[in-house]
């Protein structure tokens, strides 16, 4: 309907190839800007979707059982700026997975089973503004993992198993305004992990194992840090809301 195409009740494995035809002679390839896959069971992301709809901007395939994605899946997704693959079965993000989609602004991989991310997984995503890795199985993140994401505004890492925040983890993402790392197992924040993020306004660190945190060098306005093990707390003059019970 309009510029959106819904693909319903699709079943595929790693060897399946898709042929997409319209019900009449009209060519929709230049008109379809959004595709949503529903009630389906896919092995990976069909690259034929992008070859059939080269102007595609938004792709959603939530709860589709996807277990694997690789670079070739998105080779023709040059115009893609929003990708949502929530609640699938992904376990790993390989290098340069979306480098063929340099215009991507939103990437939502929440509620998968991701426990490994290659160091160059986000290469080529300089336009990315929103990244959600909520509710996965991440235990650690290399301090150079996000170095390509210079225009990132919001990152969500909540509900994982992270134990340490490396000092340089967010260093390159100087435009960040929101970071969520709540509901992890973070006991250590190395060095001045947030001090160089002068646009950072919202920081969520609740339900971790932190003994202390120093945000004096930041311009944070909202600090959400309940359910930790704080013995002292150094804040700043910009803070407008502090939530730190328990």
C-alpha cells in the first residue's frame, strides 16, 4: 500500500532464493520505500529484497527467527536508513556487515542473542545516529568498537552482561547525547569514559555493581543510577535530575 510493502508468512532456509512479483504490470521497484516482514521464519536477510526495491529506506524483520546475517545480504541496500531486526536469533555481528548502507541512521538489533561483535562490524556507518543492542548477551566490548560512529546520538546497551566500560569506548562518538548501560554487571568504569562527551545529557547506569562514579567533567543533565553499590557520588553543576535510590 502506497510506498510500503508487507511480506507475510514467509519460510526460508540458507539456500532459498526469492522472486518478488507484483499482481499487475505496474513497476513498483522505484516506489517502494519500506518493507516489513511479518509472521515469517527466515534464516537470513534475503538480498533479493534490496535488488527488487533499490530505493528502499526502511526495513523491518522483527521476530522472524533470523540466525545469520552477512555483508552480501545488504550489498544493494545503498539507500537504506533504517533497519530493525528485533527479537531474532542473531549471535554474531561480523566485520563491515552494513558497509554497503552508508546512509543508515537507525539500527535496532535488540532482543537477539548477540555475544560477539567483530571490531570492524560498524565500519562504513558514519551516518548512524541511533544504535540499539538492548537485551543481548554481550560481556565485553573492545574500546575501538564504536570508533566509526562519529555521528551517533543515542546508544542503548542495557540488559546485557557487560562488566567493564573501557575509557575510550565512546571517545569517537562526540555527538552522543544519550547512553544507556543499565541492567548489566558493570563494576568498573575506566578513566574518564564520559568526560570528553560534551553533548552528553542523559546517562543511565542503574542496576549495576558500581562503587563510585565521577561526572564532574561532563555536562550531564540526567543521571539515572539506582541499584548500585555507591559509597560516594561526585556530580556537576549542570545536573537537573539525579535518581539514585538503593
